[in-house]
């Protein structure tokens, strides 16, 4: 039984027996004993004084004496003011370790019956995925896996932004300058090829603006009247009208991008249960606008545009339909939210979107609430900070983004160089080396990004992320490989550790490891409640670090007492298993050997 639960249950019995009071669990506060005091866990006595009618020290001593007399699990106690410090017996730690090591589903919380949708990635089809998308994808994937570990049914969905003026810009630049270039003829990934034409459009557009300004036109007016922009706007109008030639080009160039995205997703280990396309959803929400007008929630202006006035709520007026009847992003999001909650009876809908959209989701929830949808409270915006590099921010229109594919390749090369420098590829075949470099590079990339609290802006340094020391993915991967190496050597000596003796006396460092293992389910619950896989990442690091400190002082395979050796091998095997579970939530593989 979990130590916190055990102490609370026994303390309730003690209070009932000693003071004749039946108190709820909330009256009992248990915490890990501070390092400067003797004990494993501490019961805070202050909330119990109202029923004991004694001093804090006397109350603690009374409960401590009762526990010593009525439980075999408490070995000793001491009181420090209003804190009762309890030390568990070795038999308790042995039993707890046995429960953890024998539980194949350890850390997987019971089914809740809840269905949660997580929408992430949401790329535009005018450019390849970049470093910002990588953080989005890794957060979306790991949050989904974390929620599954919390017992929820999770749907991972992607909404691809495959229409709009930005798409037409790439299409127009390709028509004007592409000369029929394709991914096959250029040797480029499709998303890279289309992204090049998006940059080409911007170059062409800026040149036209400069020429108009040089001719005497004000810059603001020139930016609206550049010929290429007007052509792109006309192309968008033709697309909306179903022009066969424009639609055919749109389908062709988007197919190039989808093929490119698929490769990047596969390299990252990302997949979706369902993909939505904006071209199929952008008209959703218009019925809700009419509903809002009928109910007097929205108002129509003289030019035909429809607005929702949120000034009384401390916000501003929000446009929902333009004067020409076309919808905006908010309109679409209203419609897709209604569609998904109705279709899947969702208990929660999580949008993984950068913090620059905080206001958008605040408005979305408020408008849905005004429309009478009680489930609006179950929309959660997982707002994350931007990813920056030592050289600064990225700008996609100028082609200065850190491309996801380039970064994945750079991480692979960094893992290769670092492994060679440390001599970690000796006696490995070329295929084994390749597999190791991919495992290490993706582990480094994913862990470095996920270990940071989602809400924080982060600085990404590829070289730092691949370090085999410190709070990195490779450090945890190397720890796992080290444990597996020890277990293989034990197997070569035919040492079995399926069952261990309950008479073994665990050392303080081993008890510390059992304590760390025991809180893993709590960390799963904590991370799930906070929608933060960083909780799991940093737990895995703490466990790996604690193991390495233990192993430095305890040469396991040199232990001569067979019962003790078997116990320690089982402890190592259990640690390895929990590391695998934790890192699997993050989408990180742990190698068997390095």
C-alpha cells in the first residue's frame, strides 16, 4: 500500500481510538520527512489538535505510541513540534517493493470512462514543418500518451490548414516561376518545394511594393495594391468558386506537401487517429452565427458583417462573418467544436496551440458559453511558449526557420559525433550504429523540449541536448542500457531473480529508490492533471540520477549473498521497467545496449 494512504488510514484509527473522533482524510496531511530529520514520512499534527485537546508534541507522541503498539510497519517515531516523523520497518519496504515489482500495469491508472480529444500539429500546407511545429507535435503526442496513462480514452487529431491566401501565394509563385518543377524533378521533399515558392512569392511581393513606393505610392497603399497580392486574392476567390484549373493545382501541390509531412511525422514517431482539413470545415459555424443573431447574442452591422460584443466581459468586439458573408477562423472553430462534442460526446477537448493564441481561445470559450453550450467549460487551451535558438527567433516568410527535417538530420549527426568521441559504438555493426544514432538523436530532441514546462518559452541548443550527463534524454537512455548490461551479465551467470526473500534488509539508498518508484503513479496523475509531460520527464531523470548514485556506491554483481544479489537485480529490473514506461509516454525509446 502507498505510504501516504497507509499512514492516513492508521492515523484515522489512532485518532478514533485515542480521542473518540472520526475525521475525514482531508484532516490528515502527510509529507516526505525533511532530510535534516530522522524518518521516512511526516504526519502534520496541527489539524488534529482540535480533537486531541493536547499540545502538538503530546498529540504527536500519543499517535506515535499508538502506531508503534498497533502496527508492525512503524519501526520508530520522533516528534518535532507539530510534526510526527515516522520510520517504516524493513518488512514494510520489502512488501511495498514486492507489490511494485510484481505489478505489470504499475503506473497505468484505472479506466475513467472519459473521452478526450487532443488537437495538435495543425500545419499550413504552404511550408514544411519547423522547430515550432516540433514542440507542438511532441507536446500533443506526449500529452495524449499521458492522458491514456491516466485511464482516459484519447483521440489524437490534426486540423490541416490547407486553404486560404497563404496557400494561393505558393501556388501563384509556382505558376509564375516554377517551370513545371515537381518533387521528383527537383529531388526535394514536397513540403520543402512548396515552401520555397512561398518564400519566392514574398520576394516577388516585396520587390513590387518597393517599385510602387519608388513611384510615389504610400507604403501602406502599395502593400495592398501589389499586383502579385491581387492575383493571389483572385486565385483564392476562384478556388472558393470551384474553378477546375485552380482546384486541380491546389490538389496537386497539397499532395506534395502531404507526402512531405508524412515523412516528417514518421521520423518523429507521430501519428493521428483522425485528420481534419480546413477546406472541409471552414464553412462550419455559419449556422451558429445565425443562431446567435436569432438569440440577440450577435449583431449585424450595416455592411452585412456580424459581430459579438464582448466589451461587457472585459474583451472587445469579435468579427464572426465579414460583410461579404465569408467566415473567419473563429467562426470555423465554433463550428468544429460543436461538431466534435456532438460526434464523440467529449469530456474534454484540448487544443495544443502556442501562447500567441491565448486571446483567441478565451474568446472561443466565452462565445460558446453565450450560445448555451455547457461543454464550453471542457475546452482546454494547452498554451505553450515559443522555441528560440541561440541566434534568435525564426521568420517563415523570410525562409529563416529551423526546418524540422534539417534539425532531425543535425541531431542524428550530433549523436553520431558524440557517440564516436565517447567510444560508445565500439563493436557495433553499421546497422546497429545507425539504429543507435536515431534512437539517441530523437531521444535527445524530444526530451530536451518536453522536459521544459509547456507554458515557458525555451531556448533549444542541439549540442547541449545530446549530452550524456545531466538532465538529458541520452543520460536516461544510457542509464537504461547500463542496467540492461548488468542484467545480461547476471543472466550469463544463470542468476534468477523472479522471487526474492522477504528477509533481505534494504539499505537506505535502496529504500530511497523504492520510495522513488512508489511515487511514479502519483507523478502520472500529477502530470495528467496539469497537462504537463514535463512532470514525467523530470521524474525519469530523478530516478535515473538516483540509480546512478546508488550503483556508484553499490557494485551489484560483486554481492556475495545470493538473496541480496537477487533483490538488487530485481530492483534494477524494476527501475528499468519504470524508465521504459515513463519515457514511452514521451515517445522516447530506450536502447538495450550502448
